[in-house]
C-alpha cells in the first residue's frame, strides 16, 4: 500500500495545535466528542465514443470522519482509497483488447484532514489539508458535485480531478446577521503534486439568503512560487498529450471571481446556477478559463444539468503560443435513497487537447455509520 505524502507547514501548524490544546483544556463541559462517520463508493461504466473503449469498475472507496469536540473546535478527515485495477475491471475496444493491465497499486489518498477552531464570533482558523476555499466548487468532494469531474480550470490549472488540495493554515474573518455574511478568507499553504510550491490566496465573499433564494458572489486573487517547472502540471502525465511541452515558469499569480445563485420554487422545484472565471498568469502572458452550469431539480429525486467550459493552455510548440479547449457536459441524476445517486452523463469536447467524448453511467453511494 502506498500512502501519498502529506506535509503541513510546521511552524504555523504547531502554533495552532498549541492554541487548540489550550482552548480544548479550558472547555470543562467536554465529556466525549461527537463523531460522525460516513463510508461510500462509486461504481461506473463508461465508453469513449471515438476510440470505442469500454470501462467498468469501482472508482473509489471513500471514508469521511467528522469529530466535533465542542462549539469551537472540530476535526474533519476525508480519505480516498484508490487502485488502478478497480478503475478498469473491463477495458477493451470493439476490435481488440487493450494492453497489459496495470499492476495492483493500492493508494490511500488523504483528500482532507484539517482542524477548525472558531476562536471568536468573527474569526475562524483552519490548519491541515483541505480543498482551497477560493471557489465553492473546488471545496466540494466529487461525490457532492453535480457532475462527474471538477471543472477543467481546477484539474488543469491546480491539480487532479478532485480539485486543488493544499497543506497549510487558513483564516476567515467574517461578519454575519440573520440573512447575510461578509467574509475575507486567507490561505498560506503548500501546493503542487508533491506540495513543493508556496501559495497565498485571498478571497472576499458575500452571501445573502432568505427562505427561497441564496446569492453568493466572490472575488479572489492568488500568488504562487513554484519549485518545479510546470505551472500547468496536471497535463504532465497524460498519455494522449502527444509530447507537446508546456511553457514553464516559477512565479505565478492570478485572479478571478464566481457567482452562485440558488432558487427554491414551489413543489420542491429548485434551480442552481454557478459561473466562474479565472485568469492564470506567469511571465507576461495570461491564460484565462471558466465554466458555467445550470442544474434544474423538478423534485428532490431527480435533476437535469448542463455545463459549458472553456480554457486556454500554454504550449512551446513552434508557432503555437497556446491551445484552447471547449466542452459541454449534460446529464440526468436520480436519487433513489438519501446519499445515493445514479447519474447518466455525456461529455462532448469541441476544441480539445487530449480528452475524448465520453458517455458515463455512475452510481454513488454513501452510508452514515
């Protein structure tokens, strides 16, 4: 079994742990923590429409643990068991079987493991590993997201298909009343495939909600210093990338914004709209990307969704400064039980770098233990 590396900024983390222990010891009312454990998984079948590849397998086993010590201190962990044979129980084309199956390589990935400390009525401190809070979509787990994959601005600009996970410390300064909240979130963390890069993010958000409507706009900026040479590192290991080299750089900055609107209507109907734009810059060049999606739920058992994406990626090919990718994803989800979802989804790529069009059927299940 391989355990992926998990590093936390030592100085900040040790300081937070000391303060945490002090506050924990001062809570005389604590008897034992409230523990919530969830176990789930994903079973899928898919076909790529161009090469004709069929795939059937168990995508992952997920374990989430939420420990609430008191009204100020909590601990959350999300663990992802992944194995290459589970991803490919059936892998063959219409004419010939694919190559030699990959060896058994079981991995335990720590998606999130962080401590939250509500120090006062206006300041929250987080330490550990978590999905960056610059985007409401990035901070979701795949099992909670409406589509099969996170938007490409996260998977290509930041990390893997699960989103951008960072190791470090974060603060949230906020003011709220009965139906709104204004918040400033700051993150100082390590980022990258091996957590080798230093990242600083700032996000300003406003949330308004009433009985039927929630509106959440936010703007963000980030600064990153990379010790490796691939600012778009998610494309490095793609087999179908045709050996096109990526431009390189060490100091990267960017900015963007997003807007989420959720409307609840009569008879349990609801609409969810989210749009986000991000500009990733290194050197003198900018590489923007964005997405927008709409989810309509006629009942709490069904929803239909559509998402459009577009982004630009840099290349060093002679005469080619960048390449664009555009895609549309549509799907229908059915929820037979609570925390169970059966989803049929089609992904169509217009301008693309290495992705193929794909038809997917996936069943996601989560049990509250």
